[in-house]
C-alpha cells in the first residue's frame, strides 16, 4: 500500500467517524485534528485502534504525539515509517 492509499483510508476513517456531523468541513491534510476539534483524547484512542487493525502498526505510549498523530499527513508519515503500510483489509 502506498502513501496515497494510506492517506485515503485515513481520510475515510476520519470523515466517517469524526466528521459525520460536519459534512461541510473541509479538512486539509496538514490541519491539526485536535486543534480543530475533530479528535479529542478518546478519538486519539480510536485512531490508534484503527491504525493497529488497518495497517498492523503498533503505537507505543511514547509515540502518541502531535508529530506522529496530529494531522492526516503526520499519521500517514508515521504509518509509512513504521512499516510497509500492509495491513488487514477492511471488511
């Protein structure tokens, strides 16, 4: 799975799980998810679960940072750095 595919899956997850009540919000790939009120602390936990299930990427406590999980671009880069991005296919 390449970077664009990872980004597309992440965007789909965020739109479906966090932006469903804000259909007109246009999230840019580099916008902060927390600063824009898209993801809260519980949302970060949901995101981590998604990353582990979808991409097979384990996220350590010390890796839960804005640099790694703060935006779609940051998360995509984190997934790419942590592995090939090959994970379980969505059912």
